[in-house]
């Protein structure tokens, strides 16, 4: 394989993940262990459970990562000593979850005598676009839509980011999760809402398009969530069962209309020739289709991460770390996890 070989760990929320990337940006292994089954009965991620499950999973996930990469290289085995650096997500996320990955990665880097690299999770979601298309290069506008974040970013260069706008309250994924909860559909809400939405009428209920004409690139999702909950309550009060497919489709369309309109405005403002997506919500089929339409109308190139790379994964972290390695930008072993950080 082409050097350097970079090992990456991701544990910012409810996925324990490890990946190895080579010097050409090829993912030699990309392992994700989801904890969703342990959280779904609580209707959301329970931080304490997340930390414990990361501790239980992390050794096995790293071992599997080495064994998959060795298989791909036709070798009998690989270990920390074969790596050129060890990297990890250090922020933002659940601090108790991050700490597990950070402590583990520091220990591995120290024991093997390898450089240690901390990676910003949000930057990872931007780099996830390289997994599907290795030739992706800024300038571009990116939309990061996950359970914790809703951002429009002007990527002027790798490492050179300007946040154009973000949500003033709930994140997009959070809105999907809250609407699913209100409909009794469980956690996480995104995948189940999008399945029902495919069978419903997106124009059945006129939910609000908040901040559509605010003249800036900020978002607000909490009013939409409240409107959906009020609609459900009104239906029940009138003795009707809420029409789940129509509610899901109409809610999803309200989200998509605002996301796509503001993204188009960001493209106009920056003149960027490329648009990228990232985060768990980027797996939404209707959202992806709406972006395909908007970008083709504007002759803007659209790159979206492969479906499995939209949510949290370590492959995207490894790709950021590869750039950091090339620039010689390493972290000290005194570096720590942080709940919050900007791009
Ligand atoms: O990026 P991610 O895995 O975790 C972080 O929040 O960092 O994103 C998870 C979020 C959840 O809120 C989930 O409901 C949402 O992404 N999501 C979706 C879809 N798949 C996952 N939202 C809408 N449509 C989907 N198909």
C-alpha cells in the first residue's frame, strides 16, 4: 500500500467506528458498530449508555478493522506498529463518548510510538464526500445536516471554512427524531419518517417553511416540529387517527423546501461551482433527489457521500487525518475531548 497508513477512531455519539486509509485516500477498512438497539427503547441516545457501549466495543472494532485491512492487502495481519499515525474524533459530540475514543487512540499512539492526530467531527462530515469521489476539491458549499447540526458552510479550501448559516434552535435530524417520537415511530426518526413519506402526499398539510424569507442563511426547525405535534393533537381531538404517511411527507417536504432554497441562495452568494452534503440526514432519498434537481438547474456539480458514509463513520475521520499528516500537524498527548467546537 501507498504510505502513510492512517488509523482513525470515531466515538462521538452512538457509533463505535474504526478505519484505515492509505496514502492515496483509499479506505482499506471502514468498520462501524452501531449502538442503536441499546438506545431506541429510550427514544434517543442516552449518554451514559453510549460511553459504556463504546468501552465494550472499541477493542473488537479496532481488531476487526486491522483484520479487514489485512485481508484487503493480502496480508496475514496488521497492527498498530504498521500504522504511520493514529487519529481520533476529539470534538464535537457527547463528551463521555468522545473521551473513550480519545483515551484509546492516545494509548495506542503512545504505545506504538506513532504521531497522534485529533479531528473535528464536522470536518469529517465534509471529507465524507471524498469517499464517493476522490477528486472532490474546494471551493464548494456544503450542507451538514445531522442529529446535532444544521450548517451551511463555504469551503474555500480544505481547512478553510466559513459558516454561512446554522440553525437557531433544533437540528434537522433532531426534528425528524422528534416528529417520529410524536407519531410513536421510535428512534431514530429519519429512516422511518422517510419510508412513510414515500407513501404520503407532500402537499397534504401546509406546514410552515420557517425562515424561508428571512434574507439570511439561518434555519429554525422547532416551530415546524410544534406545528406537526399540534396537527397530530388536533386530529386525535377530532376523533381521527393521524394520517402518518401524509404527515411524514408534508413535514419532510417543509424541511426540504427550506434546506434547498437556502442552499441555492448560498451557491448564488458564493458563486461556488460545487455543492456537497454530509451528516445522517444526507441519507434521505427525497432530500437527495431535491438537491439533484436544484444543482442540475444551476449547472452546479453535486457530490453526496455514499449512503453508508452519511452517518457517523471513521473513514471520513481518517481522510481528514491524512491531510493533517501531510501538513505535519499533530496533537500532543495532553489533548482532550471537547463537547463543542466550531468548524
Ligand atoms: O450524522 P448522524 O449519524 O449522527 C449525528 O447526529 O452526528 O445523524 C443522525 C441523524 C438522526 O437524527 C437521524 O434521524 C437522521 O440523521 N437520519 C435521517 C435519515 N437517516 C438518518 N433523517 C432523514 N432521513 C433519513 N433517511
